[in-house]
């Protein structure tokens, strides 16, 4: 998968992504206040901001936020979603070339996007735009498997029918990848609980928001939807299911020297 391909993967899934992807818990802000000294006057660069789910969390907290997004469809959806926030600026850029000014940013964030970055180039760019003592925060929502039968069965649907699910899954960062990215800088990992309550439309839309899910007309689409409906019927209570996640965060500071 090339970097250019990755930046266009969600072009036909914007509506489902905006409506059905899980957001991020307010506890993220509490954690960053305690661990990183986050203040409302800090300026945020949300890299790979997509439809604005993480940007919204910071905007509600009073921050000025630059949402940097390379995909035009996702960027325009984010602009519409966040239109009421005067402190939001939409930027047609990427992790590797944000177009933001030198030493202009207090926190660089990347939610559900880090695995798409060219990491050496992104690290150079983040180092350039961060103020001295600035922070990098990488986070994403991951499904809880061990104690949640619904998410295990949902995972089975992805593994069975996803077009290139394993390839995307393998690209998700592990601790060693994060350590390599911080390149000797100090970083910390934390997990926070998160969940979604989804009716059938939401459950179906959650799957449809994934870049590897086949769309209507693909040979896998009909059997995939039949299996998804079976899982929903088995686990629903009063017409809804609860999808369990943890929000995983890595936060730290880059070394002043380096590439």
C-alpha cells in the first residue's frame, strides 16, 4: 500500500465515518491535563483530523485547533461538522507536510491515523512545528476482545470478509513502533475505557466506515451483511448492542536533535 493510496482510502466512506465511528472520551483531556500540563490556551494540530471527531473534543475544551487532513472529502466533512467552532482551522496538508508555521504548536495529535504516516518524515515535520517542550499524542480506539463476545465475533467478520483487513491490521503501531517514532524521547502509554451503543443501522454503518469493508456489488458484501445481522440479532438488547473499546494513548516529547 502506497502513502498516496492510504490518503484516499476513505473517500467513499465519509458519511458512515462521521456518523458511526466512536468518538474519544473526555477522560483524554483529564489525562493530558495531569500528565502533560494541558491548558485551554494551548494550540492543537490534529493531524489526519478526518471528519473532526478528536478535534471536536479539544474545541469544546476551548482550544484553537488546526485540523490537517489530506483527503478532500474527509476534510470537507470535518469543516461542515465543526462549522460552529470559530477556533477551528481546516488545513489541506499531511503529517509529512502540514504547511503550519515553525514552532507554532503546543500539542500535535494523531487519532486513528498514525499507521498511515510515513514516520520519519512525520517526525521531522512534528519537530519543526512544535514549540519547545511541545507534546505529541498518538491515540486510537481499539476493540476489546478478551471479555467481549460481540467484538470477537465482529473481528471474525472483518477477518473473513475484509478486502485487505489483515494488511491494515498489521500496519497498526505496536509499542516498538511508537518507541522508534519517539527516537529516544520519553513517552508514556495509557488505556482509557470507551464504548458505543449502536442500533442495527449504526452497527451496519460502523462496519461500512472501515476502509477494508467490501461495498455493495462486491462478492463478499451480501454474505458479510448476513453474518453481521446474525451477530446483531444474537447480541442485541432492546434493539441495540454495546461495542466495547479502549482508547489507547501514547504521549511524549520528541528529542530536540535528530532527523
